[in-house]
C-alpha cells in the first residue's frame, strides 16, 4: 500500500516565523494530497489540499507545494500565530491496484507545531 | 448542521467487555470511515463503508466489527476489548475528496 512519511514530528517556532512540514509518499500514481489540522480535543479538519496537476496552492498564510518527481509535498505556514499551534497531518490516497470503494487515505504520523510567543 | 457526531466521548472498559461506538452524519455522504489514533502512529483506518449496505476492512481491522445501519449511521463494535485497543477513535464521512471527522471517542481498556 501507500507509504507516507512525515517530518518533523515536533516543531517549535517563534510567533511571526514560518513553519514547514514535509511529507514523502511512495506511489507515483497518487494524485491528491490533503493536509489536516487537529486542535486539542477535536477531530482533524482539512485546511488545504493539492492535486497532482499543480505544483503549488496558496490560501492566505498557508501554502502547499508538490514535487511529483521527488514524490514529496510540503505545508508552509507564514507569519505563524499562537492559534496555529496544533497537530498537522499529511495524507495520500491508496496505491494503484487496491480495490474497494472510498478514498482510503494513508495518513502521516503527524507534526506537533508549537508557536511560542 | 452537526456534521459527524460520535458517542460516547469517553469510555473505560475492562478487558473482555464489549461495547459499541456510535457514529452519525447528517451531510448525506455515501462513504463513512472508522480510524484509530495512537501516539506516534497517526490515523489508521479500521473499517470503511463506501455506501449503504457495504463495509470493508482497512489497515487494522482485527478485534473490531462494523455495521452500516443506514446512510447516516456507521457503528464500530468491540466484542472482547483488549488493552491494545486503548486509543482515540474517529469516525469520518466523505464527499469527493473531503473527509469530515467527528470529535473523537477516547476509549481506555484496563
């Protein structure tokens, strides 16, 4: 199946600095890469996603970049604020050949981001 | 809209006891999922249901059963709980590529 690796596992930045989280995936046929944010005591929420036909997507202070050749994608958060403190997960769809319906995303192991004042 | 609702939020069980986690969504989504979340291991898929009447195994199905009761409801059952099933469980539903998660159910098995 798909293998997704996420780094770093923890990240501490000063308020106003940028944060970058990186993920690699194994299946070159994967074509959809979402990022989820999980606040304490809550379920993950989609914050941005990118499809394989584009190399970058931005939404205000967050952006995702995709390098299909190297099979990695990254989340960039600029001008970090305390409310950005959370766990972030990347994900990728299943490898070719898996049967069954549904979008069985494989998640990375998560990055605990702490924005310090 | 409530989105995805899970019950209970917290539960403590003794080894060997059984219980059912309930999940309901009001977004008319076809696909529903159960994940477990453990420290350092991210979210792992237990079971999913692509549509009403169908269920299939995910990455870690052993020790669990599911029922897609109707389009809205997807329950997860532990027939004989084990300490290894201590975890936070998340239900989710899907529209196209977007997964919407519930708030989670924290289960402790002693």
